[in-house]
C-alpha cells in the first residue's frame, strides 16, 4: 500500500474482521502487518488481531490517536458515539 493505515477503519478481505488499526509491524523482509481492534461501546475487553497489509481495505476514516481512549495495557479502545 502507498500510505500508513494507522487510525483508519479497516476490513480484512478474508475473514471480514473490521476495526481500527492501532499497531503496525514491519518485518525484516519487508512484510507489514496491522493490529486491528474491533468497535466496543462497553467496558468489555476486546482482543485485537494481526493481519497482513495486503489483506486489508480501508472502509472508513476511523479516528485520530487523540480521539482514542486506550485504557490499560490490554488495548481496550473506547469509541465515542
């Protein structure tokens, strides 16, 4: 892909898993993966998943890092309504 996908709302083309990209990993061989956290409107912990960049499409603007409320080290993202 031509640009960084951090903060965008993404969808995995194979599993249809959808959410916000909160982490980016670049391997030594050049492969790039993103950690996607699905929407959560409650205080429940939501597990993120890693996906290869070439499996992802942008489905929304997502949010800026300043709009995310990351609580604890377990990557719970609280979405505003």
